[in-house]
C-alpha cells in the first residue's frame, strides 16, 4: 500500500489558528507546525490563515479555515483519557469555558463546537465492575453526570 499516514482535519469558519493554539496549550507535549495562507482570488482574504498543522499526543492534526459551510457535530468526537480527577477538571473546565457547553456522560463541546469526551480511566474499570466498583451503580451514576466525577462512581458510604 502506498499510503504513509493519516491526518485529522478540523474545519473552522476562520478560527483555525486560535483553535489549534488553544489545543496545543491545553495538552502537554503538543506543538504547532506549519501555517499556510490563502493566496489571491480565494474564498478567504489573501494572507489570511488557510491551514495550521499541529500535533496532540503525537498524532497529526490540521485546522482549516474554510468558512461556515460545515459546522462540527457530535458525529465526531475526541476522547481523552485522564488518570486523575484534577486532570478531568482541568480539561473539562478549559474546554467548556468561553462559550463551550456541557453535555452528559463526560461529553462536552468547546467554543468552536468540537465535541470531546473527557473520561477518567477509572470509569472504564467501574463500568466493568473492576477494582471493587459495582458496574450497575457506576453506569447509573455516569448517566446522571455531565462531567465525570470519579468519587461519585461508587455508592456513598
């Protein structure tokens, strides 16, 4: 096969650089890459940002300023696994700030409408009934949550 890799492209109206910079600042070890610009006679003004390459968790992404034709939806989301409640809280709060929105079961949207799942690794163990969790209780608790709270996956003592 001649294919050599895959890059996820995210379509924005005109906020590609702002979004890519936000994501790179949010996730440790991430980095911005090459920025390309619109040339004359294009659908966006000459010299405005066309694409921004960036990397999160070692995976390549690109943000494209293409205009309002294709809004983001929950049909595509990014799941981020977190070891601690502090990590869940930090990412969740950053993503929903400045116009983002909470959903349920660990799902939220950032200010550009990109969907995220901020999931503590304890949730997977809880739903499988591992580590002393009651899977039925954990599932019912998760269904009532927006942001996942690890302590609330166990019944009160």
